[in-house]
C-alpha cells in the first residue's frame, strides 16, 4: 500500500511487534503509526472500536475511509524568493517564497496550510496558513526562517496540508547554503527598503 510515499513499507512488520490488548495502548499505537495524519484520540478510538480493537483492521479502515475524499490539487510554479541562489550567514533571518497554483477543478477549502514535514527545521516556523484559492488561480506563499548555526548545505521539506492532516500537491524544498560571506539576507533587506521607498514616493 502506497499512501503518498509517507506510509512506512515496514508497517506490517510493526504490527507483528505489537502484542497489547489494552485499549489505551492501542489508541496510542494507532496514533503513532498514523502520525502523519494527525489522528486525535477520539478518531483513533472510533476506528479501533469499529474494527473490534484490531489495530491492522483499524488502519486499513482509516485509509479506506480517507481515499474516497478528493484532495485539493497544487502545482509549484516557481521559487520567487528574493536573492534565490545566494548563500546566507549563520543564525540569520531570511524569507523563502514560492508561487503556487490551484491546478484542480475545485476551490481549495478553508484551513489549508503549508507544513514543515522533514529535514532541518529552520527557526520557529513550522506551519503557514494559506488562503483559499479558486481553480487555476495562483498565489505566493512566504515563510520566515532562520539559517542554521553551522556552515554547509541544509534542506527542509514542506507540504500543503488539509485541516485533517492530508498532504497534497507538489513537495516544496528549502535548500540553502550557509556561509560566512552569505549575502541573501542583505539582498532581501535592500529589496524591502527599495520597495518601501518606492511606495512612499507613490503616496506623495
């Protein structure tokens, strides 16, 4: 079973290692095995109870239940980061941004967000709210990040996510080079200053 490449291939082996009949333990195990789905205790209990507290059957029921629901569609159009390709100094705030499109036939529901799902966590931001988008419309999503303290190349993985924790659309990668001579943050600051001055002139 391939569920968006997030479903562990060794899940069936894990079942054989789980030998408890305690209901609280089974709830916790189901939540752990479906961690990427952000399953709450009440929902986990529902699927276990529906399947006579059989863990494997509960997981299969969960995916059978999820599959009929059509997920939104998202295509990554481009990386629109100011200064993209430049390195950045250690422990420095910077912004990554991307232009994305609703490539489906239905509007995105409310509550969509961009979620950090793997790799290096850069700063405190792990989730960014994304507005609902009509079919074929596009928008820019930005994330405020902080570069790691060490020199080197770092990457983190981000996914568009529904309110129930289902991933959809293209994977978004943040890949940066941390260097003592990095100029990305300065480039972004100069651009911001230039933009604000331009707006001030227009207002006059």
